[in-house]
């Protein structure tokens, strides 16, 4: 139905009047249209735009409305209120009103000796905000952090943006978004060591003993181990927990090529080990104990002692 009203019933101001306020710690936008002439009724359309892009278009049937959306961050948006298309009145849409509201967002990613940041701050006072990263107290004293206080800080210069803390030592960091008065968001981030490679010592004695203790302490003590033949086909593979692993097999490696890697979450900064030829399994074992370590290569050294870690399975295609 199309509604018509006489000019005498129009409000003297030919634009819709809008009042806004932000509640619930900035997460909710309150829209008040009560200042408009009663003759306009209570049917309106609220439109939110970021630049030229419409991010919300909401018909309402009340002169007051609260807008909350956990996925919508206005930092900032233009709010425009208009009449529905089926109401024909000589009344213009409201002037754009700049609004700031929605959830504050801080995304953090720890990777190769760095923390990457992304934020959305729906507040006109965004320039009072800072992002601070400090080594987490829960990391312990065995991790060597960046010299000095270990505190990293940057000032926010735009409401939506990102930055990075670089050249960090590995370990857990507390990353905080502070608004100048209090901490708004706090997150924990794990920073891995700079680009490196899995290393281990390998010795022959009742199977193969692998020692991973020369790896950086920030690496997870969880390794994926593969044995391949000369053509590269995987003969057997499995996950092992612990810094020392004892491998036994029911088929002859004469030789097999052993490769160790870490879980996928760390693979962006840690390469798999070099391939190492190993002889073990059914049949005669060579007398030489092989060792591979960073900048050492092979030697005839024996690594004494062995401790079997918890084993999740070493699956063999041969049985």
C-alpha cells in the first residue's frame, strides 16, 4: 500500500532527524527517531555504509532501535535513515551520521620469530590505543628472549590496520590492546624460532636410537618420522612424543632413508631434517654408529643411554 499525506501534515524540516548513542561498552548502536513529526509514522529503513559499500540495510517499525552484530565493526560507518519505498512523502533521507560501534577485534599470529597483528577499533579515540607484547611469565626462565626488558609496543594510528613485531625470540607472549586506561583485549601467542631445520643424533643398537635434544627448546617435543626406500616410497611412518625415540622394525633397512619433521603448525618456520641413511631391522647390522647434528654431519660417535617415549604407533606396510 502506498501512503499519501497532505503537505500541511509534514514536519517543517524536510529531512529525517536522527539521534544516536553507543551503549554496552561500544558494542551496540542506539538509534532514536523520536524527534520527527508524528505524521511520519514509525516505519523507517536504517542503512549503514562503509564508503560506498552498504554493510547493513534494516527496515524497522519503531522510532527507537538498537543495532548489535558481532560480525559488524563500524570503524567508522555512515548511518542514513530513510522512509520505505511504499511511503510517498516529500521528506528526504537523513544526513549521513558518522557512527562508531561494534566489537573490538585483535587478531594475532605467531610465526617465524614474529607476531603479526590485525585490529579493528570502533572508537573515534582509536589513536589512544597501543598494542603491547611481553614475554609470558608462564614460559619459564629457560627461554632466551630479546635483550632488554623484552617489551614491545606500538601506537595505533588507524582504526583498521595491522603491523608486526619482528626479530623476536621464541616462546609465549602476552599481547595486549590497551586504550590508554585499561587493557581491552589480551591474547597469548606462541612465537617459533627463526627458520631452522630439525636435527637429531642417530645410533645403532637394538634398532635405531634418535636423540632430538639439540633442537631449539621452543620446538614441540613431537616428531613425525618416516622411513623411505631409495625411490622415495614411504615404507613406514608414525608420530612420537619425547626428545628420545627408539625405533625397531620387522623388515630390513639396507639402507632406509630416515626423515623427521614437526607438526604442521610449526612447519612454516621449521624444515624437516636432512635425509639420513640407516641400516637396521632383520639381518646383519653395520658396526658404525651414525650421528647427524647441526654443522657436524656424520661421525662414529655413540650417544649413550636411551629412553623410550610414549609411542602413538609406528605403522609398517610389511606387517
